[in-house]
C-alpha cells in the first residue's frame, strides 16, 4: 500500500480496513478491496502450493495484526492467533532461562 500511495501521484493513503464490497465504488474502496482480497488470494495460492508439495493437508494458522480480517476472506485458514509469534518467543525464552 505504501508504494502505491507514495509513487502514484493521484493515489491518496488509505487505511487498511475491511471493504464492504469486492468491487470498490471509489478509489479508496478499490485499494482496500484489492489489498484485502489480494492478500487472501496470496494465502490461498501459497497454502495450495505447500499442500501439493507436502502431498497432504496441514492445519493453517493465520497470525499477525491483520490475520482476523484477512482470514474471513479465505477458506483455507483453520485458526487465527494474532499473537502466535509472541507466544513462540515467550516459550523459547522460558525454555532458555536458567533453572
């Protein structure tokens, strides 16, 4: 989104929020829809490629600040944990601490 708004003269910066429609009725709505549905499509493509390579399915957990919003627009996400990375860091730190 940053590259679009800083390098395209007529595009203004928009908040990354969930669009009401896939087809935006304004430039802002179109940018938001493109970002959200674009990310969802990327996730679906990556998950399909990983499943093909593995030869079987695997649980898909969406993580990060936008996980909840993006996961609503794809059928491949099984669970959402926006703090998964932080939970992992906490787990490693507790295992590393002297006893």
